C-alpha cells in the first residue's frame, strides 16, 4: 500500500504495472527536459536588456517550435498507445472471477470450478488488529494464485463504482448493466490494496479492495476452506 | 516500512530510483559544460555559449538515456524469458514432455 506522503507510484506487482512505471520514467524525463528548457528561456528573456519594437513574425522560429513539439508528442504517444493496448490483452486466463460493486461493499464470485461467492466489507475501526491499515482492511479478501492469468469481470448492482488496485495497475469502472473485463496477473506473493474510485454515495470511501496473492497450493486450500460447510455461516457467504 | 527510511520526492526521487537517470544527468551536465566551454573558446561569445551549454546538456542526456533504456528493456525481457524457462523446466522435470523438449533443443543447437 502507499506510505504516508507518498508522491510516486507504488511498487509494481504485475507486468503491466512494471510497464506503466517504465513509461512514467520515459515521460518524466521528457517533461524534465522541457521544463529545464522553459526555465532557461525565461531566464534569458528576463535578463536581456534589449527589445525589438518592430517584431511582427519569425517564420523560422515558428516552424521550429511547431515541429519539435510534434516530434516530442510522437515520442510520447507511441509507447503510450502500445501500453494502452497491452493493458487490454488477455492471455488465455486460467481463472475468471466476478467482482460486483454494491453500496457499499464488493461481492466476489469464483464460479469456474466451484460456486464460491462472498461479500467483502471494510473492517470497522473497532475490529482492526494491531498493524492493520485503517480504511483498507476487509473481512474477506480476494485470494488469487500468483503467476496466474486471471480474468476479472467487473459490474455493479446499483450505482457506478470503480474497482481499483494501484500496485497491479488495475482500474475499471463497475457499471450497472455492463460487464467490463480486466486482465490480472500477480507476479509476486503479497497483499495488495485498493479503494473504490467512483463516487457512489455516503460510504464511497469505505469500500476497499484487498487482493491476496498466494501460491497455488495455498489457493487450493483456501478454496477447500471456502467450500467447507462449517465455515459458511462465519464468512457472510452465499452458496 | 521503516520510520527511519529517507523519503525523497520530486527530481531527487526520480534521479535516485530510475534506472539510467543518474548517469544520464551526470553525463548531461558534463557534456553540457564541455559543449558550452568549447563553443566559448571558438566564438568568445558568453551569451551564445550558455545557449550551447543548454543544447549540449539536452542532447547528451537524450543520447545516453535512449540507448541505456533500450538495453535495460532488452535485459528485462531476457531475464523474464530465463525465469519463465526455469519455471517450465522445474514443472516439467521428469515428464516425457521434458525429454522431448530436451531432444528438440539438442537438435536445434546441432543444426
């Protein structure tokens, strides 16, 4: 999750997010160079004691300051478009989960192999343990196998929400009556947090998303646990 | 996250944590100084020498950054391929498919 006063991007946990960070580095360099050039131009103009009263046009400089920004835009746009289409690519997903936004919680369905459905509510302040993140922890996390291509189908049951996990580079609007598709692949084991990103009412800030990426064997054990009849009542599950 | 960890932000964060950034700017500053000074020796015009310094700085940064990031991307791709190959090898070890793959690779290296 983000650290206090963090300004930069979170560490990447998926290949797509890594590519976004590299693209960010590329564009940041272009912006720094442009900013240096602008500051230098301002300094030169301010420090100059000469002025040309009869200046009306300058064809050469006008051509230069049209062509160079066009080239800069192409240099930025080409990797941007490549990344944009990369985020839409889905490589034979091995698992499909559904994420449904409600006011004000998320519900998840794993219906590929078994019928596993559960709701995910934010843990209130009184229920947090020591070390838990305020406004980010949930009662039931989304458990996924690591290094596995997952398809997430995002929709909503009432108003528009947005399913977001910044460290995986994921954001998709959950629109009622529409099914949006996300490609997800966690490249490392860990817990990744996100929050609803579309204003959806009074508790919009209090419906977080928590993804727990675990080894495949642990994921299988979790599925068995979720299917266990005895734990149904304590997990706010439907079956 | 340690409370004692130094928090950097802005250009310092970018230069410290981005691959190729530190060297790009160091070479850029050096190249800019050399370019500006050389122009001054040639023309004895301080104002235009500063312009040459800025242009040399920008050009040197870009000339180092682009190849460096390209090589970094190539290394990243190779490391991903190696990791994937190792994982496939571990998963398929002892299976008939692994033997078929090994023999196909041997034929590929011989040809």
